C-alpha cells in the first residue's frame, strides 16, 4: 500500500521528532498532534515544511481528534502520545490512565470509523516486567507488567487485539529501551543519562547492575515504524513485534563498561538497594523475519553521538525539566 499522509500523535517527543524527519525524507506528508508538555522546540526547524501540518491539541479532546482526522484523512496513524515512563506515570496516575488507556481507545475507535488504514501503537518491552527462569522473551511470552506505565500499555494492547475492525489494520510495536540523539533530548533514559553523568565528571550511581534490558537506537525505532507502514497489511494485522536486536540485550553493568571505554577515568558506584524489579532479555526474530527490521546503530554509536552532542554545547543545561519525563 502506498502511504502518502501519516498522522503522528506525540510528534514533538523524543521518538516523534525523529520519525517526522524520516517521513519527510521519504516525501510523506505528516499531520502532527501534540499537547507540547515539553514544549515545541523540537519542531521549530520543520514548522514551514510544506509536507507538515501541525495541530497543538490534546488527544483527550476527542472532538478535536475527530475533526482533525476527518479533515486531514491520513492513511495511517502512529500513536506515540502518552505519559511515558514509570516515574512520569507515578507522578500523574490519573492522567496516565486517561491518556494511555481511555483516550487511546477512543482515538483508535474514531480512526477505524473514519477509514484510516493503519494504526501503529508504540508499546514497550517493559510490559514483560521480569523474566522467569532466565527465559528470553518472545511476543508470545507472558506479560508481567510491574508498573502503572506498563499496565496501561498492556491494557491498550489487549483492547487493540480484542476489537473488531471495519477499516484499520492495527499493529503493536514493543520498543526496547531507547537511546541516542533526538531534537527532543531525553536525559532520563539509561544510556543517555549514564553518558551525561560520566561526561560531566560526576560519580555515577548504578542501581541493579545485573538487571537485563534490551536497547535500541531512536533512529532504528523510527525505521521500524517506516517498515510497519510498508509491510503488507495481512502480515501485521493485530500482530505484536518486539523492536530491538538480539545482540543488544545487556546488563546495566555491561552498558557502564562500554561507556567507561570512552571515559576510562570515570567513577561508578554500584548500589545494591531499592533495585528496579524489571529485568528482561528479549528475542527480536519476528520483526526481522516479517518486517525485515535490522538495527543500523550500535550502543557504541549512541555513546559517541551523545558525547558529541554534549561536547557541542548546544544544550546549555541538560538537567532542565524539558529534557526528562520525571
Ligand atoms: N523512549 C523509550 O524508551 C520508549 C520505549 C518504549 C516505548 N516508548 C513509547 O514510545 C512513545 C513515544 O515515547 P517518547 O520517548 O518519544 O516520549 P516523549 O515523552 O518524548 O513524547 C511523548 C509526546 O507526547 C505528547 N503527549 C503526551 N500526552 C499527550 C496528550 N494527551 N495529547 C497530545 N500529546 C501528548 C508529549 O507532549 C510529548 O511530546 C510512547 O508511547 C512511549 O510509551 C518509548
């Protein structure tokens, strides 16, 4: 199917602002929706792009969503907007539930009614929570969400899969923990945060050194979305894909080792209390087989990129609230 116009919710965010530019490179029109909870600086350079139509709107305003979808008639919706991360959801639990679940359900319903052809949802591998018996998790493994954030993602995933559809092909992408440079930087993500701390010569405190996580560069997550837009609809209908790479499952201590190769004299303290209970190693074969997805960037690329960003000095104070979600 040829996709000419894509609507992105949460377009100003860390992933959205990267995806937007990748779609422009392919000459695809983008309708952006964002409530600008972290400002709109990530979009300033693109605001006059003729391929871009931006709406400052909240997805909870379902009448506004309906009006935009009916007016713009996008071929596909990429649903990224949400309260993102365990910490952010803990801070505003009611908003998190309402945005990540209720408003998302209504958005999906009106998309189908309006004849939108694809609805791609950004879920997360943290829905797996904690692996049992050292298993490597596939899309069919039991979900054990351990936070409000992960529960909200599982709830909406279940709704997507249970619903009958008239027009939409729904597809769920469970993203690995992301890293790398974006027009909306986030320094609350493990790799970005660790590089920043060691770059600034601080002593890094690491909790849960032995906990496993899969990682994926933000450019590659955007690439996976492009592939989900292009793959035959029969192959993705109501399907779940883990997005990441089998080679990028690491313990936190292994991530630290990689960063310390770049900052050899840096100081790290491993702390054993209050560990985040999440720990999961994930298998990514399905996305490779069905979507043809293979990451193009390594953790080392990401570390180098964040180092260069910090060296460039373009971000004056990386501790400002706009660079973190909680
Ligand atoms: N970053 C990761 O590691 C990661 C991993 C897995 C999944 N995801 C998922 O990918 C998506 C994007 O993540 P991100 O890192 O870009 O997050 P982000 O916080 O940088 O971006 C989210 C954007 O959504 C907007 N938004 C939030 N609520 C809104 C609402 N009610 N109406 C309109 N706009 C709203 C915010 O203003 C923000 O610009 C999220 O759904 C997230 O759960 C992210």
